[in-house]
C-alpha cells in the first residue's frame, strides 16, 4: 500500500523511539494502527455506499426505460382499440342503414 522498505521502517522506528520514548512507543503504535484500521473501515464503507448508489441509479434507469416501453405499448394498443371501435361503429351504422332500407 505505501511501498515502504526495510530501511524506511528502521528509520521511522528510531525516530519514534527518540521522539516518543521507548515506554510510550507501543501505546502510540497501537493508536496509529487503530487510526489506520478506522480509516480503512471508513474507506470500505464509503466504497460500499457508492457501489449501492450506482446500482440503485442503474436500477432506476432500467425501471424508467421499462416504463417508457410499457407506455409506448399501451398507447399503441389504445390507438388500435380506438380504430377497432370506429370500424365496429361504422359497420353498425351501415347495417342499420341497410336494415332500414329493407
């Protein structure tokens, strides 16, 4: 993750012993590791939240597309139904006319 070599770790350890002291160094290191652990957990949570949001956006897009397709199909069926009713009404009028003429 950080690409730190052996000599860099030794240098950091020496600076830690000099600055903090050998008695408090383990306590400080635990605090640093807790901080790193919490930072990683926050990163994983943020990553999971973003992933869920992207998935939700994708599902909403698919739902909108499906709704549009359904609306187009419904409109087409409604128009066909209107044409059928007009044809039936026209035939009904023609039959009434023919019966009236007889």
